[in-house]
């Protein structure tokens, strides 16, 4: 069975500092990987996705993520955080052969200090 | 282009009642998935419909059911509500096989 682990429940960074959110997955084959962001009381917004090809993927709002097969990781990064980035971030894995059925990590809540 | 629309946004029901939630996908999308989000269990997959057929199902009791209509709109129903069913229910739509999912704002269900 597939699973996703986000080791950090909460992260606090200063505005302007760099950010890395960790994600580790367990899946028998090459998965489809996603990062979503959720503001309080809202739905999920897709930041970026990895299906195949270049292991460094660019997303919206200046985010990027790198797929490392050897480490089963798909960490999210941003070089300079803005106060508006404060939200909850979810990593998700989807099967590559069975439709749209996502398994989510527990989420990382990001707080940004002024 | 309109996004995924979920109605109603908020709902309060009494234990033992049933509830129906609605989801209108993005135009042209044929896949609709449903998720339950709670503080304790996080985001959990309920089921997915594609072209009016249930394609995938998560590990939820039979009280949770859904359907999809020919215009791709979907409904989910929860019968005999329990307090633990209080959650944010999210709907997501996608074009075809294993593509990215676009989420609606969710329906906040409170069972009292």
C-alpha cells in the first residue's frame, strides 16, 4: 500500500528566508507526486506535480520540488518565503495506473515570522 | 473557466440523519473524487467516479456512498450520521486517467 510521510508537523521561518518541506513516500512503482497548499477553511490548491522526466519541477508562487527516487523523497523548496505563504502544505502520491486516487501526508503547517 | 463548485458550503445535521453533498466539476472533466478531512485522520480518499462509474473506493463504511450523473456532476451521501462524520468534505475533478486533481472549497459538515 502507498503511504506519504511529512516528518515536520510545524515549521516556522522568517520572511525572506529559504524554505524546505520534507516529503517521503512509499510506493511500489514510480508514483505520481503532488504538492498542495491549503489556507484555513479553504480547499486545496495544486502547487506542482511530478509525473516523469526532469526530476526538478517548477510550480506556482515560486515553489519547486525535487524527486529523488533513491531516497523516496519529493521535498518542496522556496528560496525566499513571503508572509502570504503561511498555510498548510500537503504532499500526495497517486497511482500511475489506477485513476485519480490520492494518498496524502499529514501536512506541514508553515508559519512565517515578520 | 469556473472551478470546482461544492454545495452547500456549510451544513449542520443531527446524529442519525442523512446528508447529500453536491459537486460540479470543471467543465470537460470526467473524473470526480471525494475526500474527507478531519484533524485526527487528515485527508482520506472516499471514492472516485469516472463517466458515471465508481472507479476507486477508499476504506469507508457503506454509509458513505456516491454517484455521478451524465453531466459529470457528483453527489455523495452519508446515511445514519455519526458525530465522527463531522469533517470538511472535499471534491476534486480531473480530466482523465491519473491527471492532476483540482479541488473545490469543500463542504463543512457538523453533526450534533
